[in-house]
């Protein structure tokens, strides 16, 4: 089967550990999800964002010079997601995408949730 690429907007969020993908973008990929313990995050404006689905090894690549193809795990966000794709701190710092001392928050973990 031939690969089909979709152009999406990616946000960096060093304040959340995991990578996220919105449900509408994930639906385009026609890929299975793994059910995981639910976790709840809060967006920058206080809206709850819940996820109990994990997309394993999603194939993607960036635009520009020296952008390579990668396979990355993403939590699938419910319909309230204020982003299409969000890359969290484990990926950003682990891959050396960038580093700095202060977090740039898009999501903040809600105190009573797991994950």
C-alpha cells in the first residue's frame, strides 16, 4: 500500500511529557489504537482534554532541510484538542529538537488523573 502524507500543524509543548494527536487527524491515518489507562490534562485555557487511546508508531516526517521520517507514539486527544499534533518534552529533549530552562505550556496534567 502506498503511503499517504497529510500536512498538519505541529506544536511543541515542553510542559507535557507525551506526544499527542487530535482525533480528527488520527482518523485520517486509519490506524489501530491501543486502549490505555485514561489520563486527563488541562489546556492552556482550562478545558479538560482526556485520552485513553495510544497510537503506536505513527509514521511522520517534518518539512525542510535534514527532516527525516520517524515513527512515534501519540496519545489520541478527544474532540476538545486545541492542536492537530503536539510533541511533548520526552521527544523534544530526547531528540535534541531544542532545550531551555522554562517550560512552554500547552497542556498541564490534572492532579487526580493517572498517566
